């Protein structure tokens, strides 16, 4: 049971959350698909729902809200990377060619967060933990097992994450053109070009959830009104599929598990 028992190493994906127009619909959909338990939170958190798996926090789901003078964001999953100092990291992000979409802000006494775009346009969050470290369970069915950057320019993205977050990009032997992202020598995610993404796709982070059976999960998603963007296929790490929930948020599933997050 890969439970997180200590703070995430800076640069490591530590949380994922979903922004959708209908929070209740999303809570019901993902409860049935992955077994998450969650209810809308209190008004002081904007109703943010912390979903749990085996009683441990696993992801967040919130209702999309229009920014001042702007429109509501599209349905999407966001990957958050752990940082030691959100404000200092924001400075490095800007120096490396990234942009701020939401400046660092305190989330009560839980931590400090920001939402940014890297130098190729991929959106992600940063999280400076205080009382809340992030996901309490990972790398098992129903939980996040992999985070992948799909980018228009792997060389530029590699330089950005090295300068802004201290991550190292190294080529994988298999598949060709795939890179590992490492924090302090440990693989924390992957990176590839947009070659395998639908035409016109922007740079983006893709969240993978572990499942026991990829094909049956896809069948359940279709019955619940979701869409299949890449039908189940076998690859090096397992059998995976790229999916879209009924409100349009994209994610992947794979019948793979990972090591304990404490096994550095």
C-alpha cells in the first residue's frame, strides 16, 4: 500500500486536481470509476472537495469559477509540483520564460500555491506544503501513478524545468523519443513531444491513474458518458488508454503500479 509518509521532494508531483463546471457530477462519476469518496468542502475553501481513497487524500475536485475580467477555465486536470518556497520558485519560473496564471497565495494554513505555464505553454501548479503535503496515497489502483509532460519543444521544456525546478531530463531507451524527468536522481515523471497527441494539441501535463483492468475501466467510462481518445493499447509500462470524462477533462489510465513513494 504506497502511502506517503513524509514530505514530497521538491520537483515531485504531489497533488492533482480537477476543475469542472459541475462538481457534483464529477464527484459521482469518479466515485463510480475509481472508488473515490468526496463531498463539496466548506465555503471558506470555495467548496473544494478533497477526495479520498482508503481514507487518504488522493485528488481534489472543484467547480470552475471565472477569473476577474475573464471566462471560466475549461475542464482540466492540473498537476502540482512540490516546491520549498512558492514565491522564490515563481521568480525562477518567470526568469526561465514561464508565466504566472495565478500568483502565489496561501490556502489557509495548508500551504501556499500558484498556477503557472511553462515556456512551451503547459499549465501546472506549484505547492509549498505547510500542514498538507499532498496526496496521501499514490501508485496503486485508483490513485495517480504517473505524470507526463507533452510539449511542443522537448529541448526548451527540459531547459525550463532544469532552471525553474531543478529537474533533469534524460532520454529513455524505450520508447524512443521519451524522456524521464528526475528530481534529485529519482524519476518523478515523463516528457515527450506532441507527436502522439491529437493534431492541434497544446503543450500539456497528462495525469495517469492506476487501474486493475484498463479495458473494463474504459467500458465503465463509456457507459457513464465519457469519451475514448486513445483506445486501450499495450506499451512498455502496461496497457493504457487516454480518456475524457463527461465534462471534457482529459486523463489517462494504465494497469500499472509504482514503488512506495518513500523508496528514494
